[in-house]
C-alpha cells in the first residue's frame, strides 16, 4: 500500500515532465475579450524566463523555435509573433476571415519587402563562395584562369551587383503619362527597339515601339514612338521578322473574339513612327485561327517563312507567296523556334512533347517528318536553341528548366529554383555572358549560370503581387548592349505600368545625376 502511494506521489511530482525530466509545453484555452475561445501554445516557465531576460534576439529565436515546434492543427493557424493559434475559415470572425491563401500572400509580401530592402544596398555577398574581383585578377595575371572563364565570372560578379533604377519614358505627348500595364516586351536582335503591348483599361490592348539609346554620360534614354495602335483582341505571341532587312517587321498573333476570327499580322516597324521618311513597306494579314506561338525563319532555304503553333496543328507560311504547309499533331503547340543553320523548326507542346520539323520534308500522316522527339514531362512554355544547335533549353508548367542534348535526346543539366504552375513564361538566354534568365509565377526574376546551373541571383518584383497574378509578373529583356552598339549592359524590367533598369555599372546613379532631366532617369532610393 505504501509502495503504491509512493508511486502515485512520484507520478504526481513528474506531471508536466517527459521521461528525460524536461518540462513539456502545456495546452490551455484562453477566452478572449470578444468571448470566443482561441487555442494558445504556452511555453515552459524556464522558456518564458529566458525570453524575458534575453531581450529582442531571444524573442525572435523563441518565435522561430515556436514555429518549428508548434504542431499543426486542422482549421487553425499558428502566429509565431503572437505565439497563439487563430481559427481559419469557416470560423467565428466572419468580418475579417483568415484563409491559408491570405496568410501565404502575407508571408510572400514580407519576404519580397525584405529582399527589396537588401537590394537597395550594395551587395557584399558574392554569387559563389570565394569569388571576388581581386582573386579573379590575380588568377588571370598568373595564367591560372582561361580568358573565357574570366569573362564569365566577371559577368557573374556584375550581375550580383546590379541595382534598380526607374526609367521615365519620353514621348511626344508628355501630358498623358503611361498608366496601362505592360503585357509583353520583345527586343529586336540589336536591342535598340523594344516592341511593347499594354493592356487598356476599357478592354483590349495597345501596341507600339520604344527606342533605346546609350548617352555619352553613361546613362540610358527611352523614347516612345509617335504612333500607337489599338485592338480589342488579345495578343498571344510576338516575334520580330526580317522581310526587307534585319528586324524590318513585327509578327503579331491576335486571338479571335466574338465573330471576328483570329489572324496573324505582319506589320512594318516604320509604321509606328511619323518621323521615318521611308515607306511603311509590306503590310499583310493572314487568316489563321488562334495561335499560341509563332517564329520567324532566318535560314536562306526557307526565306521569308514563318510558323504558327495552333491547337493540334503547326502551319508554316511563306509571307510573300502565302503558300502554306500544315502539320497535324495531337496537342497544342505553345512554344516554337527555328534553327539558323538548317530550316528546322523546334516545337514544345502542352503534352510535354518536344519535336522538330525539317521543312525540306513534306507532311505525312505517319509523323515521319518529325526529325527528333523527346518528353519534357509537363506543358512546355518556352524552347530556346543554343548557338551550336546541339543543345536546347526547355521550361514547363511544373517549374522545371532542362538543358537537352538533341543528339542523344537526353537532359544534361537542370536549373533549380524556377516557379511556374500554369503561366506562359519565356526563357531568356545570353550565351556571350553565359547567363540564363526566367521570370517565375511568383514574380521573382532568377539568373543562373548557363554552364553549370548555379543560381546566381533572385530579383524581387518592385510591385507587390496582385490578386490576379498576371498583372504583376514582370517582363524582362537582358542584353550586353541595351540601346545598340554603344548601349549599356544590364536588365530591363517592365512591371505593371513602370519601367526599371538594372545596370552593370554600380556608379550608374552618380554618373547620371547631372543628366537626369535629359535621360529621364529617376533613382528609386
């Protein structure tokens, strides 16, 4: 009997401790002032005492540890700052409901603001461990670093130090500033002109051309062409076309609306400027149903030929004669690009298949015209052929970016960190600098090393993510000569109705201060 009493007393003394003698956290219900009951996660007395004595640093560590140790309860959300649980929908507080989507958006906005604050200061963190300018110069003078590797690593350092500046677009009508969100921006081969598509508030969109030029003081100026064109239809795809000379036209794919069928328009670039004395040139439109993608061929064997990717069809059209060749497939073609050395068209499908078409072969029902084919794994949103045309980059709607060796139809490299679920997001490649860029559905712009897939930098969007998402996804252009042969290297970013520039030069702001009125540069400090 006495032994039983001792055992019970020992159990009573050990109440609130685990088998190792440590205090266990207690659960209790707390009635708030509104009369509703919320769950609270209480710490042990020792933890509370240490939290009081250690100050703010201990408080932050305690909140992080509470987040890690607090168990997940169905229908409740744990707030580490307030150290308590809150009820999710459906709940008692219908006037200000909490949902997981709202909480995730709040956390994403907090992370974006922290990264923006970090980007405002000169970056001290190198893109790779031990990579700095002095070490690169020393290895170069000693002959330990090949010139190609030295240039690539210098570009990686420059990319890590880019800082954000806001550009003001000059136009003839300065009384009406641009308040329409950017939907697409596509640069020509020389990066002197950028074709833009903006959403219009009353429906439809407007499109035009912006001219870029590098100034003598080392700054970038932007000027909008005089003529803007409006349409009530959505623009699905854009590419520059070389009809009379390099990048003389723009190929525009318009979606059908109501009783108006879809079409592909070939517009001369001189059409958008009144100051150009040249004639507009060839202007034509092709009745093609809604096209998902388009590409222009620069190979002489298929001169003045373009392709359009449709639902279960690929149509190759001669822009001069109008002659067409149709290839029937089993999926929607979302991405296209022509090879330069041979008249071969690479296509990425919604089914995840990537295949090529040799235009020198006729279309057959048995699909023997497919030169090569392989599977990406999910809907392909972009394909980019590298310069030697033996490797192809592909991105899909699972956020996977793979580098394929076309000769063996096998992926040889993966680029981690990209985020995409259902958006049509392109890839941007600059082989001279050895860089790969992609904008994710989370509105972050990521830069990788093309050679080894190392993630060099993640750039947050200057604007918070909107409810619809697509309005906040940035559109980017990256070039080593933005503005032509005398241009500046850096990243151009269009977000909503604003235009930003991330230059290589860390002293860009100070160098352009004197010419700010002329160049329209405003620093976002």
